[in-house]
């Protein structure tokens, strides 16, 4: 696969390579595509949540935050970040 990117994005890729964030261009592209996939998944989850709200299928605030906290911690996300 051969990919052409805009000059600003090419500069950004070079920065990511020079600072050691990624080893090569393939790693950069793979990471970007994974993020796009996650974004698509989040959009689907949001659409589902909005439809539930419109149907009146709501949950209490403390239950919501407990679930969010559980999801964040299960993904290993630093709470201080």
C-alpha cells in the first residue's frame, strides 16, 4: 500500500518518528486507523445512548458515573491524566 499525505501531515509524521513515538510510518498509519475505528465505535455508542434517552431509558447519575469509572479503570487509563 502506498499512501500520500498532505505536507503538514507528513511533517507531523516526521516529528513522531524523530521523537521516538513511532518506529516507522506504518506504525503511525496503523495507530491512526485504530483511532478512527474507536471513533466510529464511540459514535455508534453515542447514537444508541441518544436513542435510549429519547425513549426515556435513563439511569441515575451515580449509576452512570460508577459504570464510567469501571470502564476507565478497566482500560488502564490514568485518572490524573
